[in-house]
C-alpha cells in the first residue's frame, strides 16, 4: 500500500547528505521517486528541518545560564583633585587628601547560578520545545506526501484524459473518412459527413485543451516537489499497479492520538503546564555564587602607574528573595491557569474537527469506490454498444446520429472511469491522512 512504498524513500532523507545544488533527474519519475525528490528539495520541508536545529540552538542558549558566567573588565582613573577625608589628628578632625592620582584596576569576575526558576523552566521545557519542532517537521512531511501525491495523480488524470481524447479523435477521423466515402459513393447525403466533421472538430478542441492542462499540472507538481521550473520533468505510472493500491481499510477505528495535530496539542499542553508551575514556584529565592579577582595598580606618577600592583580577591554568595512584586506573580499564575483551561477546550474542538475530517474522507472514499466500479461497468457496456451501432450503421440499419451518440457515450464513460480512479486514489490519501496513517517517521 501507499505507506509501505513511501516510508523507505522518506527514510533516505536522514541517511543521505544534503546536496548543495539540486540534481534534476533525466528519466521519467514514478510517484515514489517524486516523493523522494520532494523530501530532499522542497523548501517548506527544508525550512522545517532548519527550525528543528533552531529549537535545539535555543535550548543551548537557555542552558547557558547554568554555566559559569565569566567576564573581564579594566578601568583607568586619574584624579584631577584627590578626595578629602576628615581624620582625627591630635584630637582635631582635620581635612586630609586621601588616595593617589592614578588608579588602574583590571579585574576578572565569575558568577555561577546555583538555583533559579528561570533556568529550571528552561531545563524542563527543553525536550518539549525540541519535540514541538520535530512534530512541526513531521506535519510538514505529512502534508508534503499528501500534496505531492495528489498533484501526481491530478497530472496523471489529465494525461489519461488526453489519451481518451486522442483515441476519440482517431475514431472520429476514421468515421469522417467513412462518411465521406459513403457520401461520394452516393449511399448517403452530405449530412453524415458534416456531422462527422463537426464531431471531429469538437474532439480536436477538447484534445488541445487537455494537452494545455497537462502543462499546467506539470507546473503544479514541480512546485510541490521543489523542482526547478526551467528543467524538464516527465512521469511514468502503471495503471494496473494503481488499481491494486486503491483499497483501504474502512473498518479501522479512528485513533485521535495518531494524528500529528493531536500530538502537537499534547506537547503544547505540557509546555503550558510547565509555565504554570514556573509561576507557582515564583516565590522561591534565587541563589548564585560569585568570585572576583582584581589586580589593582596605584601611583601618583602616571609613568610609573604599572610598576607595582596591589591585587586582591573575594568570593561569596548572593541570595535574592522576591518578597513582594505588586501581585505580578499571582496574576501571571492566574493567567497561566486560564491558558491551560483554554487548551482543554482546544482539545474538544480539535477532536471535533478530526472526527469531521475522518467522516468526510471516509464518505468520499466509499462514494468514489462505488463510482469507480459502476463506471467500469459503464465503459464495458459503452464499448459494446458503440461497436454494435457502428456495425449497424455500416450495414445501413442505424443513422450516423446514432453513431455520434454511441461514441459520445463511450467517451463520457471512459472519462468518468478515469476521473473515478484518480478521485479514489486522492480520497484514499485524504482518508489515510485523516486517520493519521500517512508516514511521520523519516
């Protein structure tokens, strides 16, 4: 089935190195080859992969607060006038200039966070943020598989329609030649020949329109694949193989947890819960340690400033206790709790949406499957009717109008059958996507 044929190709995405430039194939591509190319080159998927790297980088940035923070600083001070201090001299408080005119202090400072609610939240949310990015990438891959497959089938539909119109044109050309010969022979009047010419012109117009549509469908497939628009692209397919892949299990139960959207919701809910815990623990103090080393130079003569150093160092701990923040912590906690309650309703709404999508996809699949079977019968009967009427016309039993009607019925039956086949394949993709069965692991 579609899952088994796609999953190995998608696995190549992680096993192969990313090419610096796109390499366009020269041979016609199958659906799986189109998917393989799209996984490597589609811009949206590459952006989602970069987003995963960004999420991991953001986690590393957040974790950096746990690491020692070391900084160096240096200053140079020159007093134009020395500060004055009052010192007791002989029992009298006397103003005395203190200090030196020139001071330079290079210093090294290091701090280490021991406990802080901000870094605690970063540690707990790191895996969730990475998981959210991976789920976003997985959703992009699912949409890519669905969109490329649909574009591929849509293109094949137009190609097959063109084939039907081409066969129809060939039949009408022969009918026109037969009608002309019968007219020249005096068997019939020119009405049959004119009717045959009208039908042929109409068929040629349909063939021209269908051919132009194929070019447009190729452009759409290139866009979905990330294929260079200026490069030629051709596809190949096996209709018999497709007929074997149209069937899906319509009795399987819907499992919400298999849907990537539901998994993203669960991750978002866990992230919001961690945010609520963060505000609930906002009353906890922050504790950090520090160490400073200062290499101080002092001298009244600037030229001799760095001739002698007076180093000193110290270490200690800093404790910050948030006693009152204007009720900000309480209101933030209340807001986080409201957001959690809102996410609960998001779950209800999400499940309703998933169930609706599933029912619509299931109904469309069953309807298209029935339509395909009925149209297959119609094609067989329309061919039989056309052959009989054509033979009767040759024997003079039927009019040419009967031939035109039979030929039109045959063309309509063939077009309807092709439409039914590719609509069924498309609806199967929608059904598998609604049930969460399209591949998520790459």
